[in-house]
């Protein structure tokens, strides 16, 4: 599994959350805030089991949110992480940002990377894709069954907004898949700046309408 970053945040869904930025996206949204997450040609640097273990040892989190990149372009690995987290800590909630809209997901009109045969540290010069719509739709249904919420739809720079919780453009929708949350539970758009030892800075949240 190719992970771009992971950290703890309070602006990517309700409560204090583990946030996973999955590496790889080819949807090409103009004005995307995270272009460094687009390339799929990176070495695998986590297994789903390792990532699940990292999530599960975090103190006082309410859940996990997957972002990117595009989490569903590594749908099998993302599903494996969710299954392990929910199996061991079913009280944790799960959310996702995806550029696919709900119709694309329900009908399987998306693709995801086939799990590579090589292991951690291997660089894949060619990505193999799963595109059969029955297969991709079934995988989405398995992911959806473990999600409490998802923000769906491509970011559209011409329709960007700062008014809607969790949504960067007005075409995007916040879907609730369980009874755990209502829309009022989601925080207003904000941004977090984390400065680590050595000066490495990470910005997360919604910088279009940033409120520090």
C-alpha cells in the first residue's frame, strides 16, 4: 500500500481522528491542494496490517479518515485497513474523501490498483488496474458498509466554497452511511499547521477558507 502521510487531526471529520493520505490519483481536478499525492509510481511503504496497527494504538481518537490522493484507487488495501480497524475497535468511526461521485461508485464506474505481487519497498513501473464494473461496485459496497461518512465528488475550482463543512466545492456532497453522525456534528472548514522537530511542516484541512 502506498501512503503519502498520516497524522492526527481535528479538522478532517468529527472529533480527534487518525488521517491517512493515500498516494495516487489520476482524476485531474484543477486546483487540487495535494498534487504531491497524485503519482502512483512510488514504492509501497505500508501493509494494510501495519497501517491498521498504527491507527489502533493512537490515544483518544474518535475514528479514522481516509484522504489523498484518491483512497478508492487503492480500494482493496483501504478496505483491508477498515476491516481490521472495525474488527478490533468497532466503536471507532470511519470517513473518506473521494473524488468519485456516488453514481460512479454505485455502478462501479471507477478503477483501483490491483494489489502488487511484490512487497514493501518495491517500485512498480506499471500499475495494473481493476476495471470490471461488477467487481469495482462490489468492492465499493464492502467499503461503504464500513464507512460512517464520505465526502464524494471531484473538487471543482470554479465552484469552490468555504461555507459547507467538509466540502471544498459546492458540487461535492457529504453522505452519511450510518446513524453515528448528523451534518451538524461536522466542524466548519479550518486548517491545522503542524511543525515537527527539524522544521518539517504539514498543513491539513481546508486552506481555501483557512481559519488558523
